[in-house]
C-alpha cells in the first residue's frame, strides 16, 4: 500500500475538515465566543493589522470558529476560499454588491427567491447598477441580455419554488464570453448534489440556515470563490459592512455538517417517493421534482446533479382555497416558509415567499395560487405519505 495519503472523501471531510485545536486538545471544535483578541506586544498588534501576521483581530471579520466553518465549506465545495455571513441573504447581497459599481449591469434569472429578486430589481438600481431579468432556461435570452457594461450573471438552480433547472455550464460560458462572472445560489441542490464550480461558476452562495444547519436552529450564510476574488472584493466588503456570522452559529453549523450527507440522502430518497406518490393522486394537477421523467429539464438535472433534492412542489386543483385546506389538514408536516429542515415543512409561495410579486410576475415563473412547496424532512416516508393523504382528502371536500 502506498504511504502517500489519498484525498479524503466528502463525508470524512465533513467530520474532520478544517478543524484546529487549542492547547487543550479538545475533540469537538472549539467555540471561541470573543469579540476581540489580545496581542503580546504593540509590535505584534501592528504586524497583525498590516497583514504580516495572519492571526485574528476582531470577530466582525475573523474568528477561529468561523474560520473552521469556512475551511470545511471550501473542502466540501472544492473552492479556494470562503467567507461566512450572518444569513443567506447577507451572502447573496454581499456577493453581488462587492463585485459591482455604479454603471455596471447584471443579468439575472427571473425565477428567484423573493428577497433575491428585491436585491436585483430594487436595491442594486439605487446604487446605479442596472439589471435585466431573463427566463433562465432560455440560453438565447442570456446571450441577448449582455451589454458592454455587464459584470455579473446570477441564478439559482433548482429554482425556488418552481424547481426549474438551468444549464449552469452553458450559462457560465456565455458569461465568460462577455467578460462577466457567474454567481450561483446552490441552496436547493445542497453542496452534495450539485457542484457549480465544476460547471464553470465563479461564485457560489448558500443560506446555511437551510440544509447546512438543517435543524431549524440558527441563521447563516457563506460565499465561496477563488482566493483572489475573496481577497480583492469579498473580504474587505464584509469587513467594512459587518454582516458577521456569530461564532456560536458557526459552531452549530460545524456540528451540523457532520451529518449533512446522512440527512440529505434520506430526505432525497423520501422526496423521490413522495413526488411519485403525489403524481398519481386525483386532485393534484402537477408535480415538480427534478429527477422525475416528466420534469421539463429532467435530462439536464440528471446530467448536472447527483440527486433530485429534498424539495417537491405541486399544484393542488382548486387554487388557493384547496391548497390551504390541504396544508391545514396536515399534522406531521408543519406550515413554515423555511426549508432543508429535519422536520417536513410546507408553504404556499404565492402568499408567503413570493407574495410581493404581482400575479402576472408569479405566473411567469409558474407560481400559481394552487402551488405548495414541500420540504421533505427526516420523518418516516410512510408517515409523511399518510399525512399527505389527509391533505388530499381535505382539499377535495369542496372541490
């Protein structure tokens, strides 16, 4: 057997990757709840602030526990560097704003989480950054939207809540051909089921609140990119504006990453069963799940993802009233706008996550009044299916 160590696989990296230990040799990652750090001499402090000493200065932009979380995420994602943030939206906003200036232009997929759409449509223009929204599955629209001042492309895939899948490799090629970078929100696919960097993405962002924590405890986000991009743009932006991840939240995320492969595997298996179950039920007009053969981008999904994910979206016949009856009848599945949790959660996008959009805008991304988004948890799949049968019965009562 060769004495040279082989690279560790993702599941092992998620248990051991990036760990550093204090002089006490703790087995669990250390939780450093501190705002600032002490220096042995004034000369040491000067060197630290000049960047000559790579130690820590202030937890707003560097902390040992947060650094361990960032390192573990780079190992999982295959990135050179990462910076953690206080929430997923802080990660998205910082990843975009740090790279854009007044006069720049961004091309974005139209199908976005409501807060992401706000950043692109409402916030960026306040600072002189124009935007063009396109149908993400139409490559011709990406090409046609490019301007001389285009600096970024932005998308999420699969999308929220329509679970559209976009050709990341092809879109990255269009972006790079225009001298722009591609930012991918990979939260629905998780770091395990899709690797945007391997498909050409320049920046990957996550709401760590979702699958990475996965147990409904705390908020967090992370931006991953090349070392050069992090150092030149992202790090200083975060340092000066302050959307810092709490060391306690970072510690929680570190412990959660240890079980991420187990959780995502079970949730994906259950989501697959539930999607197939719903597709055969009277009263369900449409089921959206990336790995089902009837998904509009099923072939693409199987080409660039290793699993269909933990989310299932479906349309209940009878519109909002029937969808509400369906969700209100559930007992195991809880009503919540979160996702990626150990508990199965259901929401009505038209009145929650996408309620600020006009009916016409919702229709353009396939969000109808009868749509429900189900985030499949860790419960027994048979119990979830039984619970959904009660929802189906309730939805049909006045249908």
